[in-house]
């Protein structure tokens, strides 16, 4: 009988400990959300016109980039297709002198075309490099904007430890009662 009571007392202590340690945990507090930095930054962006203007500028940049690259890619695809087809057509020529003349004409034209693209290709490479810097700076801005928000909640929203201290005191009382009974 005494042994059964002891086991019941340990089970009660274990249950109280588990309840005490896990109370108050919700899905939101245990990582069930999206990226909290992004959420906080989006809130700050809605409240701060400077951040909102930056977001608008970034959105305009991406639209201009997409429009320009779409036109460039269409232009490039059209002309690359032409040169591929022209090279095939040259293979249809049987006379070696005529074939060589056609190949020379096509090669000169394609070289001139490729040279016209150099400025575009350099600009695109620089754009991608600057775009990476923009992304890095955006992440820095998010951190710099959200750290004060989080620190403010750390200072103002920290729950009182009175309940956990009371639970600890209650647990100690139960332990003491069980110890007295199980001597």
C-alpha cells in the first residue's frame, strides 16, 4: 500500500511538473508562424513613409528590370534563332566556294551583332551585382528596423514571474506533504 502511494505521489509530481513547464505554449510562440523579421518589417514599412517609399522604389526597379530584360531576351532570341537557321542553310550549299563566301558573310554579321550586345551584357552583369548588394542592404535594413521593435517588447511585455514562482511554491508544498507521508 505504501509503495503504491509512493508511485502515485511521484506520478502526481511528474504531472504537475509537466503542466507547469508546458503551460502557456501556443503554436504562435513555438515557431508556427512565418519569418518574424519579415512580419515586423512589413508592419514598420506600413507605418513609416520612408520605408514605404523605399519599398515602392524597389518595386519600380524590379518592374523596369523585368520589362527591359524581356525586350532584350526577345531581341536576342530572335537574332540567335536567325544565326542558327542561317548556319543550317549554309550546310545546304554544295559548292565549296559559295559555301565559304556565305559563311564569311554570316560570320562577319554575327560578330558585328555580338559586338552590339557587349554594352547590354556588361550592363546586365553590373545590374545583377548591384541587385545582390540591394538584397544584402535590404536584409540589413530589416534587422536594423526590427531589433528596436523586438527590444521594446522585451522590455515592456515580459510576463510577470509571479505565477511560475507560485507554481514552484505550490509544488514544494506538495513535495513536502508527500515526503511527510512517505517517511
